[in-house]
């Protein structure tokens, strides 16, 4: 079946990404990278001493999904929550560089902008520390998010749910979104889920858990093709979604559509340097592909190409339109 996928269709779809506009709803994160070298161990404790050579701030979490969509030639708008702190201001600056609207980015004075700091030495992550508040959103902030969704949903060709369990994705907001989408049945909802939130995603279009998340959500230990199929089928039936795409690292991906046999897609990664943000790239490319009219199988193959590119880069990376065209061709 994999060989039956038309590369011509994939290339045509990539060229049409410029016509696609996607709503990205989820947890907005700033990825802070500190780069350096290690040449000695600290005399104070048995830890490496990192000589810092560079540092940068990047769009992370749902904002990295948006960044990938723009990099691949599409358009997108972000809906989520940041703080009123300095880091929130920097995130707005980063979003403006993509020329994305920030109307759906709601500022909450009672929580910090989520930031993940990673220290990387000699290409290896040494440690990560997070600044965040994952408490439930206030009714006021939920109301602002819901208002933005209600007023703008008609502008989009697809919706991505980017759930990092930082407080934005909750039952109230998902119920509101799905209720609004009843009037727009052709808009697919593509979900990158967290296991604890599984019930929120009933009646969405497709979910994209990784291997370990699929095990946790289904309660099935995946060890062979039969258990892989059982886990995917359990998730599809539980959520009544149209398809489940399980990302499996070096084993590629596995797609299960309703009433179809499982479709295994071998990995396209030549070398794996860093999986940071790989799930963001997968869901961004999948959403663009589905919104451009590709089938679930074609869209999954295209997402697999994108994943194979991004894991070959260090740090929170994106895949460009040219990267994708070159990989497919």
C-alpha cells in the first residue's frame, strides 16, 4: 500500500499549502536553548561545567506547530495563553516575525509564560528546567478564548489541538470548539493529545499519539503488529474519530482508519539527532495535507517525510516547503 502513494499528489498538495489557513489551539511555550561546551567536572559537585557559547529563544509547544505551518508555506493563527511578563513580550515579538495574527493569544496576569530551558553541550542535552503554571484557567480567560474561537472559526480550513497539559486544553474549551464546528463539518480537527485528557477529544477527526501515549491511553502494551492494531482500534472506537496515527520513532508510523486495515509507514529519517518538537512538525504537516485534500494515508506519508527531516536537526526545528519538496521528490 505504501508504494501506491502518488508522489505527484504529495508535491501538488505541498504547492497548495499557501492557500491553507489553520487554527492552532493549545499550550504556548517558549523554548530557551543554552548552547555550550563541557571540558571539566565541577569541583563543587559531580556535575559538568558548561562553558556557554550561545543562547536563543524559539517558538515552542503550540507556537512551534504554527511556526512549522508557516515554514511549510501555509498560514495559521494561534489561540492560547501567555503571561504579562517579559517572556510573554518576547513571545509576541517572535510571533510577529512569522507575520501571524496574535488576536487569539490571551494574556493572563496570574500565570507566567511557559518556558522550557534546555542546556545543550557537544550536541547533547545536559539538563532541562521548566517555568510554568499548569493550574486550570480562570473563567474570564476561558471566556476570552471561547470568544475568539466563536468569532473566527469560519476563517480556517483545519484546527490543530496541541496539548502539552499546561492548562489550556480542557473539557469546557473542547466542548465549545466542537459545538461551533457542527456548523462547519468540513473542517478537520487534528489532535496531538496528552493521555490524561483523552475524553476531551471524542468526535475529533484524527489523533496523533506517540507509541508510549498510545499504550497509556489504550491500556494495551504494544509489542507486535496485533497489539499495535488493537491499541489503535481501541482509541478509534473510544473517541469515535475517523483515524488514529501512532508515531513510533525509528519504526515510523502506523495509521488506522475506521473499517480499514492498519497502514504501517517506514521511517524516512536518515539520522536522528534530536526529537525535540518532532510531534509539532508531524501534526503541522498532517493538518496542512488533510486541509489540502489529501487522503489520510497520503497525509500520513507526507507527515512521515516531514518527521524524517526534523529529527535530523538539533533543537526546536522547523521543516521548510523546499525541505519537504526535496524529500518527497
